[in-house]
């Protein structure tokens, strides 16, 4: 009888977003959606932060092959994700997709888990933004500004952009993104045109087989970490940090309700983002390693990670001034990434809030003029401020920018968010197959809506395994903290809370349960 009741709700008419309380329709086009999604992935932050780790502690100079493998797996996932976006346009993205595919119970649980991920991602990026800004100010002006002050300024600026018209944020993110890509591309092509570094172009770095081989002790080249030999690496570490570099690209679907032609733009933007980032990451990481040479790459990655990029840029692009430009773009890139995650988190809160009667006039409301989810944006800013102050006060030596901002706030919240979003992506792969081939809401292609999403789901399961099998390493110096130990339980509790809430609504508020994840934009079908 319960199954019949669920099916009854799942087959109910799809609710539509009310025109008086919705996001701004047609505010952004293909490039606007792309800029915001790619800013989430933060290319310069991903390359500068993750390539050295993958190189020194993972698969060594074969780190680019890890990015190539990640490109293939994430593209498999994205084929199914894009197929759902052609039929469902919702600011809730994963929340809406899973609700339509697997039902409201799974949808609510997945939606809460995704919301939690994007909420903590902003806090994570505020931490690294504060660390980078503190470092830049010391480098440029010899001034040591308290990182909490920098964080508060960053949170206020992000909140202001989130409050107003989405097109303003899109323009800012687009500008920063173009600058990042131009600098990294210039660095990569400078190496290519020179024919590589001391070891040539090192084509073996692209061999996918080598992505699954861990670095031998000392890199096989006698490389030191301080006074001792560089420890042997783990291929799993290299692969995980490659996958980590993409987190955020999937937020294209979040902006479907605000795009001009969502059924066309969202699938296009998502596929362009995943493949474009993959080719770009692979090329840049390959050229940086080739430009430095095998031994120097391992030495820099282990002992002077940012120097792996800045020293090469100084040598190839014309002097020490480029280091200042690079550092500025790392700061601006981390700020842009925080803003992009803020927008995603606010829209997830809005998507859930507009379907819960008690939240429709708060989290589920939009601004009368800007049509932004302004209350959700303010709530997101407050949560980020609380998280930041908490890490500053409760972290041992939390006033230190490296300790409080980078190692703890950035490191721990990034791992928590990544843990949650990978699980959500795995569930979404199953939802795609269920939507097209079990419930048969729309006719699906066996290859693109069953086989490929299935392979993508297996790939996501593999990445989740990589994370949990290397969780202590991912936590770094903060791995012994109470918050680190609580992270898996936080993710589990969030998911269970969603399950319990949905089951309670099914028994006590059937009309509200019926609406879970089902609000879509009416005009999206016409514009598609």
C-alpha cells in the first residue's frame, strides 16, 4: 500500500514556479552559465593547489594522466546529468533530478546533502581566500593583516553580489575566469613552444596506465622532502586530487531557471565545462611538469608548491612581475569561487524553501526588484560567518592564517563538501537510469541514459572509495581534530535528516510531500 501511495505522488502533476516569486528569467546566456560554473571549479586554484599534491604524494610526473582519467569518468557521469537537464529545469538541480528519478524521499535526502555541500564550500573558499590575501599583502606591502578581518570583508562582498541581480555576479566571475585562463594558457604554451624543459615534453606523463602507478620513494630520482627522501606516493591520492579539481562544474543546472534557453543551454554548458576543464587541466599540468623537468617538478611540488608554477612563469613569461600577477589572480580566483558557491548554496536553499509552507516567505522568497534569492543569500552569508569565526576561535593557533584559514577552514570544509557532493553524484547516476528506464517518464536512449550513466555511477563510487581510503591524508595537519573525525557523521546525519523529514511529510503533510523537488519553471518548456 505504501508503494502505491508513493507512486501516486510521483505521478502527480508537476508544480510550476509562481511568476511573482521566482528567479529572474532569461538573466544569463550560455557564457554566463559557463562562467559561473567554471568559477566554481576555480582553474587557477585547482591547478596551483592540487597539481603539486598529486605530483609529490600521488602518481608523480604522471599526474596529468590522472586528470585525463578523471575527464573520462566525469564525462560519463555528465552525459546522464545533461540528459536530465533537457527535461527538468529547477534551481535545485540534484534535488529536482533525484526527486523525479527516485522519488521524493531520496530527493529530499539528496537535496539536503547537496545543500550542505555547497554551504560549506563557500566557507572553505573564504578560508583559502583569506590565506592567499594575507600572503599577498605580506608579499606586496609587508603588512600582516588578521585573516579573520579579511574573511569578514570577503563574506560581506560575496553577500552583496549574491543579493543583487545574478547578471552582475556573472560579469565579475567571467572577468576573473578569463584572466585565470589566459595566464595559465600563456604559461602552458610557453613551455610547448620551447619544446618542454630539461627532459623534453615528457609524453609518458599522459599515459593513462601510469595514472594508476604510485610514485616510488624519492621519485626514483633521489628527491628529498626536507632532509629525508620523499616518501613513496599513492596513485589513489593523485587520482582523488584530480577529481577534486572539478567540484563545482555541475552547478550549471542550478542556473537553469535564470538562463535564456535552459533545455539547450544547461546540457551544452555542462558538457563544455567538463570536457573543457578536463582538456585544460590535463594540458596545463602536463606542460608545467614538462617545463620544470621530472626531478625539479617533484622537488618543487614537495618543498615549494606554488614555486612549481611561479618560478616557471618567471623564467618563461618575463621576470618577477609575473609572480605578483599570479598571486593576484590566485586571490581573485578564490574570491570568485567563493561567490559562485554562495550563489549555488542560496539557490538550493531557495529551491527547497519554496516547497515548504513555513519557508516560502523566507528561504523560498525572491527579491521584488532583483529576483535573487536574497533571504537565502543572507542566511548563507551568516552561516559562512559563523563557520569562519568558529574555526578562528576553536582551532589551535587559529589566528594564524595558515593554520586557521588554510589548513582547518579550507582543508576540512573542502573535504566535507567533496565527500557529500560525490555521494550525491553517485545517487544522481542511478536516478537518471530510473527516470528513463524504470519509470519511463520520457523515452531514453540505452547508451546515453543507461549504459553511460551506469559507468559514470561506478566511476563516482570509485572516487568515493578513493576519498574514504585516503581520508586522513586529505585532512592533512587537521586530521587529528574533532571536526575531522565528525565529518562522515555530519554527512550521514544530513542525509538521514532528509530521509526522516520526507517520510514524516509523506505521513502527515501529503500535499507538501507531493511538491518535493517538483517545482519547475513553466516557461522552460516553451523556451526549449
